C-alpha cells in the first residue's frame, strides 16, 4: 500500500474517530475508577468485590478481542464499533438503576463485550486496515486526543456525583456515549472502511496467530516478548490507575487534590505522545518502549514516597502520564513493525487477549496485595513488574526485513 500524501490523508475521519474514542474511554473505562470510592461509600460494596468484577469485565474483553479483530478484517468495523457504543450506553444507564450488587456486577461483565468492540484495539485495527504504513500518524493523532479521556471522566463524574450522586453521573456518561460517541464512530469508521476498500482490498483469509505451532521460532519469540512487555507495563498502569484515589487518600491527601492528580495523568499522556513526534527521527520504537517502562516504574516509586513528601505526587503525574502515554502508540506500531500488517486485526486481537487479561487482573491483584501488605507492597510490585517489562523489550530484536516506522 503506497504512502499517503498530506492532501490525501483522511483528516476529518481521524479527528472524528479521536473524539469518539475519547468519549467511549471516558464512559466505559474511566467511569469505574472515577466512581469506585462512591460505590464503596454510598452502597457499601467492597473494594475487592468491585475490582474483581472489573477484572472480569476486562477479561471478557480480552477473550473477545480476536473475534472482534476478525470482524474488522472482514470489513465489519463500522457496525462493530457503533453498535458497541450504543449497547454500552444502555448498559451504563442500566447500572445506575440497580441496588443489587449481583446485578451491578453482571452489567459490568456485559460491558466487557462493549470494550472489545469500542476501545483502542478495534480502533487501531480499523485505522491500520485503512491506512497501512500511514497508520502510525493517525494512531498518534487519536491517542493525543483520547489521552484526555481520564481528564474528562474523573472531574465530570466527581462534580455530577457531588450534585446528584453516582447514579446521575453514570447516566450522564451513558448519554454522552449514545448521543455523541456513537454518531462520531459511525461517521469515521464507515468512511475509513470505504477508504480501505477503494485503495486496496484486504485479504479476508485468516493466517494463523503468531504463536501458532506452525509459526517460525523467531516470530513466536517476537510475539512473546512484545506481549510480555506490553502486558506487564499495561498491568502496572491499570493497577495504579484503578487504585489511585484510595492510594492518595491513604496518604492523607484530600479528595479534591486526589481527583486533581488523577485528572492530570491524561494531559501528561499527551505530553509523552508529543515528545514522540519531536524525537521520532532520533529514537527507535524499542528505545521509546524501554523509556516508558522506566518512567512508569519510577512513577510507582514516587507514589510510594508521596506519603513522606506530598510533592512527589506531582512528579508521579508527569512520569505516569508521559510514560504510559507512549505505550498506547508503541503497541500497535511495534506489532506491525515486527509481524506485518496482513490480518492485523486478528493478530492484534490475539496479543490483546493476553495483554488485556493482565490489565484486567491487575486491579484485583492490587486489592489482594493491599490486604496482605497495604499499598506500600502494591507499589513495590508495580515497580518490579516494570523492571521485567524493561528486560523483555531489551531482549527484543526487530526483524531486519521489517522497516522501522520511526
């Protein structure tokens, strides 16, 4: 697929997709950590039970990721992503009407199906199918905008919950997803799918996933190292993000300051992504991934030390946001760089099955670690996970027949 000129680049479609992704992330993912303490206080639901439910949500999303990827490879991306946004809005609204913990958990498990069809994984598969080697530019643009999803979700949920309780906050996020995200996703993905078909139809015959028995040993090794690295750093971010408000409150910080810190992670993700644009000619993708591991690991250490020096919470925001912000770009870019773009949706979904499962289990694992040794032990485990991820990326050798996208 030839490279696109600037005038041919589908800017409007990518911009609409970026805004739509921002909203679905804010509604279907960040609403959980934003309202976690509200559910504890207002309903008396336990933190361990709630985080276990969210782990199940993300696990279901991971299990369905390859299926979603195959649908996208066959040209069904617009229907998949738009339908997921509509169904997710209905489920989120329904969750605000129940007083039963069992029903609440069941609803959030169903939201796992929505996440499989609406968040970054299907979005990047649609973009890569349409743009091929030019997908990196589009993915960077989408993540620059969607990095503000947490900045939208945390304050919005906090302020609305202060006015009318967590139920009104959930209803507001559901309305935003239905009335704004769904139309934007349909507009953008349908145009990108038409663009893909007009430029170069993508073969629909499935290839075996990279870890299949028939795959070459080098491909299996690359797939393993990529998946291990991104799974561990993603799990570290997921654990910290979902426990961030309780961690800060356990350090005797006010709720308003804790919300401010949480909201600051999103903008710093944008800073990290802008840094990639500024230094892309000088840094390889692997170096960027290694730097991300260091940043996220040091962020956990800063959060650990914030109980003694509260200003370290600000350093945490800078490191956590800028460090993990680059991971969102590197994951699809490095996957295409090492394994190619044929049947990218299916292969990306296979990787997501493991990486997303790790992120899903992380909040629940954080709750268990908290029960065993408090948040000090939890943050030390986070830092150790980032060290192992660093080792995985350090051992990664990019295949010489795959050109760099930097």
